[in-house]
């Protein structure tokens, strides 16, 4: 929108987390000239008219969450990550519109090499990761058979303002600020390539210029130990965390690290936000919104 483009936002507003938060997240764009919000479910709605005449599609819609993807809820992941993606690809297969598909570092599983490049063999260790990899394969199939100009991005642990309430940083910040117990899975020495949402947005928009059929990692390009993140949160909030250690969750990987050589070379991607800068922005927004609520 800031770059002068007309944008159609699409969401079916599932109740995976409170719908009021989702409506609040999009409220700043409501009423803006050049923006239109469509309430539609990619798994069931008619999509041909929705995508007609657009230059690019950012396919970010998915059922998120590694830990919630086990058991009976797996059907939600099949529907919202695989079926929805296939139906969108069907709607686009005769169109010149470029598709940018948001995948996940979860497709790598416990990668043998760190940093992990796009050439590494995907071996997801969770149902969620498996469905995101299935979406990648579908994009490849439609690109190969119909020439659909699709690009795949593998996001590495995204954080920042308006982060989902079920994600670790959101929960940690709230619990520390309120003096409540913080639940940490494992010993806290796991390393992650935590990537600020603004850098993810930059990489996603740049991907419209990418060569069709390409897959890129989008990450910060460095790793941080989880215990160090918690210490940084304590420093910013000004309170000590009360930590309770839990057994490592099924499907959680030990370490992640993005090799961002390819996207930096090809598209000029340069992550700008340090972990402290990003946490300061998330904490300021989250604590302010909590006070308002």
C-alpha cells in the first residue's frame, strides 16, 4: 500500500486464535483507498474471480503451529495447508500472475548442516512441516506442468508486533510483564534464526522479482540461544522471568539457521533488525495493547 499498489486482502478468520485480534490487526487498512478485504475460505470459496487481473499473489494463508498439528487436528492442516493451496494453484494455472508461497524452515527438520541452504534435503519432523512441504511440491508441480510462475519462501521463526498469541515470544513477554510463570520447552539452549517481521515482509515483496521455480530461505542470517532471548526480554521489561522447564515437545527441532546467501545475491535481501531492536518493538506494542485491553 505504501508503494502505491492496490491490495486485496483475503482471510477466512478461523478461530485458531481470537478473531477480534485478527480484525484488529487489519483495522488500520480498513477504509484506505486501494485496499479491499474479502472474507473467503480458499478451501471452499470460488477463487477465479478473486484472482482475476492481479499481478501477484502472496499466499500466506495456512494453519500454523507445530505442536497443534498432531492427532485429531491434523485434518485442519490438510484442509488449510494442502487443499487450500491446490485450489489456489488451480485458479492461477492459466493466469500470468506470479505466486509467492510462504513455506517454513520446519520443512528442514533437524538439518544436518547449519546454516542450512536451500539445497538441503527436506526432512520435516512434524505434521505441520509435512503439510508445508506438500504445498511446496504442489507449487513445483503447477510450475512444471502449467508454467505457473511460483516462488517458494522458507520463513525462519518470525517475531515482532502483532505476533500470534500462541507463539513463544508473545507468551514469554506477557508472562514476564505480569510476573507469571514462563514455560520453556527443553533446557533453553536451543538456537533459532529469529527473524523480525519487517525483514520477512521485505524478503516477501522482493520475491515478486525472483525467477519462477526458485526456493529461498528468508531469515536473519544468524542464530540466538533461547535463554539469551529471555535475558534480553528481562532487560527490556525490567522484570525477572520465573521459568518452569518442560520436556522438549514432539516435533520441535533443536537448532535452526538460515543460509541467506541466495536471496541476498539474487534479490538484494538484507535483514536490518537486530534481536534486541525487534524485541523492543514487539514488547512496546504488546504491552501497550495489553494496557488498552
